[in-house]
């Protein structure tokens, strides 16, 4: 409401409103005085199919805000086809859980107004500041995701523990934001693998983060929820070889020629693939560099023109045509 109030006081109203899925766009549109302007909602996450920790119950209100925001926008933009399809498929289930909410089926209209456009990343900048050269020591395995349950650190560390018990030599970088007071999986891992860990915790300076990416040989994801994977794209752009689940958005984000070598099925498969890489079977530098350069299609410089065209097209059409 505060933001909507500020919008009403502007002498020169915006031409278009671009909001993220964290915003209640329906409420903002009603209160901002900008109802006649086209509204674009970018969905990087959504609450309709977000996984919950064990024993937690879904708060349907958050999902309904996402749905109301989508209904209030002339254009919906998803960061992947995987995300778009999951969002639209979750709507009937969500509405069925709210029997008093007797709405016409919103899916056809939302599908018609939906587009897919990857999120832009600062990849050229990261590559310039990445170290880019190893120090001759054991391979470095990177975790650079949020320290949350939906990234499944328990599976990651279970695999790491078994590799250590088998005598594999490696080092770890454990980066990422943490909202927990006591991230149990990471604290326990620090006790077990302290001598292997090169960096632990959130890295506040972007340039320091880039240097860590440059030191990584392998980046691993064990996520149970991922609509795009910015952190993995960043690591790949800086030369890390990925091992990613054969599900979620990863098969879409990763180019098909790399699927066989980089997508795994289950924890045992991940452990076997990591074991082979740690035994000195990392792909040739030329192949890793080819993948790294391919990731530059997600750099802002490659995507900004598509964003500009989308907004320009939205402005050029009468509001009634957008809905």
C-alpha cells in the first residue's frame, strides 16, 4: 500500500508497470492510480507449487495472491517453460482446495498472455573477475545455492560423506544465502569436512564470489525445486562442470549435447558421476570452455533486446487487446 501511495503522487506516471511475483499486483493496481497502464508480471518463483518442509501446511493465501496478480497483468513472463507449465497446471488443484472460490477457469486466458523469457545474468562480468585457474590441488566441488530445504542439502552432504569415506580427495566451497539461525546440515558438514572447506557461508562482495566460482571444478545441484537456476548458470559460465538433476528446469537450461554427461538420476548416480570426476576424469578444458561460452546466451547483453521488444509491444497495443 505504501508503494501504491507513492505511485499516486508521481507527477509523471510510468508508461508500464513491471512487477515480480513477490508483489500483490492486483492490490497495487487497484490503489496506485495506474490501472489504465499495462502491467507485466515476471514470475521467477511461485507459491502455487512451492514445496513445503515436512509437517508444514500450505498457506493457500500466498498462492491466491500469485493467481490474483497473474489475473491483474496484461502480460505474464516466466523464466522457463518448465515454470510456466507447472504454474498453469497447479491452478486447478489450488482452486479445488478453496471450494468457496468459484471462479471461471482462468488457465486459458493466462496461457494466452504468458511468455517465456530467461532471467538475465551478469555473466560477462563474472567471467572477467573469476580466477579461472586451478592451484594444482584436489578438485573443488561447489555448492552455491540458498541454504534452504528446497535445495536439499541433506542429499548433497550424504553423497559428499560417502565420497570422503571411500577415500576420494576433494575440496569444498559452501556458498549461498542462509535465513536459518542454525543451518544444521551445513554446521554438521563443517564439523566433518572443515579441513576440506575453502569458503563457508554467504560471500557479500560480488568480486570475491566471482573468484570462488573461478576456483570451482564441479558445481552440484540436488534441488527439489528450481525454475531456472541462476547460481548454476553463473558457475557454468565461469568454467565449473555441472552435475544436475534430470528434472525441474535443468534439462531446459542446459543445452542438449551436454545432457548425457551432466544430468543425473538419483543420489547413487550422482555419487558415481562425482566419483569418476574426482578420479581425474574431468572433461577437457576445451569442452568446459565450450559449455561456459554457451551459457552466455543468458547474459543481460544477449537478452535485453528481447525484454525491450516485449515491453515496446505491450505499449503499442490497446489495453483491451492485451487481455
